[in-house]
């Protein structure tokens, strides 16, 4: 198919994005879980929540699946595994992140044809890794999958970013499958956005750039980004800072994403920014400071949006086709990462209290508490059924 045929004009975006989302979610139950946050919280509303421990009021990811974890670089270039997508972040119950992560790992295990006993051991490892983080223990040994993704992240250059995101190293955004054209109103609004000194500072804050550098918008396009693009503003903007891109040096690629209402339940008495884009940035600064420090909330076309510069080191963690032993190790390590993100928001007394509550619910026969295991079993069952129905509907629409 030629690029001319796959480029969508602004008026045709919604239909095409819906088709793409449905196709992506039909590929596997793991993809369905990642793309259907709403179903998780529908279950939570109907579930017997009295069995789920009520944790302290802290910022949680809200959509803590494996695809929302991965390498993150700070402004100084240091790389660490962290939570990399905070669209659903709220001040809520940290147990919800633990359940969501466990569900994601369980469906990844099913996608890798691992036996059920390994899934049980993975859920035990999730609990162990999370508890270890709250106890401020040493990080578990990095599994090979984690070490490889970190090594690949550190070795990536601006050229890798350009070739991966733009399919080229030329200072343009090529229209095609990933990027679609803007209308005139969008073009004008984006150019005007970069007249703001605070936004210019976001683009110049990396350590090797002058904080007084001249910023120019070279190109911009609507960015097709999987399930998250549907119904929201999503743009890629290519900037030139002091002619660095034009001279063949580092790329400055800004991701602009609309902040939308969170589906994740929040504590009723929690105080959060009412503007969804500001909520996302605030949550990021608590859960993933390296990422939150590179984000900025503002308004575009009368909607709240989040700006973030993409760095070559920012990668999504793919947990597919994984072996038995490594699956357990990955579960423990990722739960430790989430636990550290939660623990950094708690004082010593709060952390001890939350640990006590979690251990109070621990099962005597398996390492994981029964509420966590039962939650995963119910969720896997409901998502399997939902996935098959989604596939049936998708097949009927294509007939």
C-alpha cells in the first residue's frame, strides 16, 4: 500500500484510528489487556473490594501494565527502569497498581504458553518484589530481558531515534502510516505554542544545550500512537535548536498528548489538579521524577496537553515469548520498580503501616496474598471472555 493511500486527513482520523485500535487489540489477549483499561476498572467496581487492602493515599500509575514500564532517561542522560506512561495517574489505592501489573504479567505468561503453575509463581514474585521495595531492600538481580533493554537503551543515539520514529534522519516528519497531516488551525496553534518561554525551556534543558538557545519549529504532524490516539490530540513536533538539527546534530522531537479524564478510581478526599494534563505531570513527578522533570502541562486548541521531549533512551518494555525462569524474575523485578515508586512517597510510619496491612492479608500456603491471586484469576477470566467477543465483533465488521 502506498503512503498516499494510508495518509488520513483530519476529518477521517477517528474512523481509521478506531480500526487500528480494534486490530491491535485483536492480536492477543495480552494486547487486549493493554488496550482496555476500562474493563479492568469495570471489574474493580463490581468486585468484592472489601478483600482488597486499602493502602495510603499516594500517586499511583492507574494503568500499571508491562507496556507502561521501561527505560527512562533523565535530563543528564542517566537511564533507569520506571513507569513511563502516566495518563491514568491519580491519588488512589496502591493495591490497584499491584493487581493491574499482576494481570498484565499473567496474560503475558499465557501468550508465551507458560503453564499455570508458572503464573502462580509469577504472582508470588510480584508480591515478594513489591514487599522488598517497601522494606528498602537491595534491588533484585536484573533478569536478562531487563539488562538487554537497558543496554540497548544506553547505546541508542539520536540517529536511532530519527530512524525509528521518523524512518529517516532528515529534519522532516514524513507523512504516512505513523504521521498524518495537520489542518491550518492545528499548524498555527502548534507554532504559536513554541513562543512560550516556559516551553522553550523544556526543549533546551538537556545538559548540552544552551538554555538561551533559539528554537524553531521545523515540522509537525498528527501522531498515530496505537490505542491511545483515539479521540485525543496527539502530535509530533520537530524542533531545531541553534541550527543543531539542520547541521546534522541531535534531534529534538516533542511529543504532545492531550490529557484526558482518568478512569482509575481516586480517593474521594484526595486533592489533585483539576486540569487533566497538570494531573498527569504531577503524578509523573511523584512516580517517575526523571520523566516528570521532562514534562510540561499547557493548553492547545482549548484542551489541556502534556509536552515531553522524546529521548533516544526512552523505550517500551516488551514482555513477549518469555521463558519460565525469566518470567518469574521479570515479575519480581518490575514489582520492585513499582514498589520503589510508591515507597518514595511514604514516610517511615506510613510505609510500615502499609507493609503491616499487606502482610496481614498474606496467605499461609502461598507467598502471594489470596486477594491478589483471586483478583488475577477473575480478571484473566473476564478479559479472556472480553477478548474473544472483541475478536468476534472485529471479524463481523470485516465481512
